[in-house]
C-alpha cells in the first residue's frame, strides 16, 4: 500500500495531496491565484502533519507534468525532483490532461468523449480528447477555440464533456447541444489513480532528464526601457 505525495501546480491552483493506495489521506490547496513558489512547501508540510507522516515515509512523489503554466510547472516539478533527489524516492510523472479526463469521467459517468482543457490565454487552450475508458483519441495540442473546432465529432453525433480551467471560457463559443461542461479542474487528488498504476508498474521518470511538458514555448517579452 504505497504512500505517495502528489503535486499539482499546472494552473493557478497550487494543490498538494497524500494518498495511501487509493485513499486520499490529506489535501491542501489554494484555488485562487497565488505565488506557488512561496506556498508549495507550506502546503506539503501541512499535508504531512494532517496525515501524521514524514517525508521519509513516502514511497514516491507524483507530479503533474503539463501542459500548463510555464512558471507554475517549473515550480512543481523542481520541488518534486528535489524531494526525490534528497530522499532517493522514485518520481512519477502524470499527464495533466489525462488525469483531468479520468476525474471527469468518474464524476459524470456518461458514455461520451472527454475533452480536458488548460487555459492558454485569450481563446487558446491546451486540450486533448479521450474516450470514456481514458484512451486518448486526439493528442494534446494548443487550440484556438472557434465555433467549428470540434465539428468533426459533433457532426458524427458524438457528445463531448469539457473540463478543466480552459473549459469555462469556451461555453460562449461551443454552443452545440452535444457540448457539455463539467466542474472538474486540476487538483492533486486527481493524480492518485494514475500514480498508483504507474507505481505498481514501476513506470518512473528519469530524475536527471525529466522536464515539464510545455507543449509550446513560453511567451517571453523584452521589458521596455524608459517607457519606449
């Protein structure tokens, strides 16, 4: 019955969880935008205290690998790798969109397609589409959401349930009656099922080479000088 620390910092949510087998022992998260760098270690400490555990008792660390916010991803993954290096624990990398899709299916329990979305600013999202069994049918991509973006599915009379923090802003555009929207957003608790499966199969990330899955380069601008 492995004890796993879960770190989710893909979006504005900074979320930390601890599980034993499939049971969530503790969850600490800040759902409003915050400085992940200053909060993450405090949330980890609070989770450990609530679960009455120490870092040394962990069997592994699972982290959401993206796609998502460039800065937030680096904070979460750097923290996870630091703990694993210091304690010689295995690292488990979880696909953020797959975890969202599975959590959405477990809540909705409908035969439909599941499209998990991470906000990528303006009308862009990072999105992937899965069947109800969590099998991917459209790989993660950066999409500009327009009224006809998912017509190849809607025209085949396929319902899609959208979730994640990118889904809310798409409601005004995706007006097809086959489009449904779920309240599921990123949380460390959504990593548990996939992390346990990876642990049992010894599917661990290489600490030396593992990097966040950014999907596209960060939007970096050069600061203006003297108001020019």
